[in-house]
């Protein structure tokens, strides 16, 4: 199994997913009125089909929860993910 990591890159306003140290995906966000709006996410073609989008969403949301953030999933993938994972209802803004 590859080494997968997700870290915030605040200078770029995105959470970055790396696979064995190589950028494999990202979740772009902006903070507006105290709410973290996830606007876009993507996984590089080379890494698709491995469930990494779910890993990116889960780890991004988990990190935002630890910060006490409120989250609005404007990105269609993140919106679908939180709809299917009610354990994040406590941090989601409608």
C-alpha cells in the first residue's frame, strides 16, 4: 500500500493529498464569514480508482472538525460525501 497523506497548504488555500510524497489530489477552499467553503476537489488521473477521493474528503473534514470549523461543501463531490456520511452533520452549514 502506498503512503497517503493529507495536509493543509494554507498559502494555496487547499488540502493536498500526497501519494508516496507526490501530489495526487487537492480540495480547494476559502474561508468566508467564518465558514470554510470547499469549492473544488480533484484527484490526478494517475491515482483515480483507488478510493483516494474518499480519503481526501474524510481527512479534510476530520482536520476541519478538530479546528472547530463550520464547513459548506460547495464542491459536488464533497456535498455527495457529506450526504452519505451523517457523522459530519455537526460541522456542515446548509
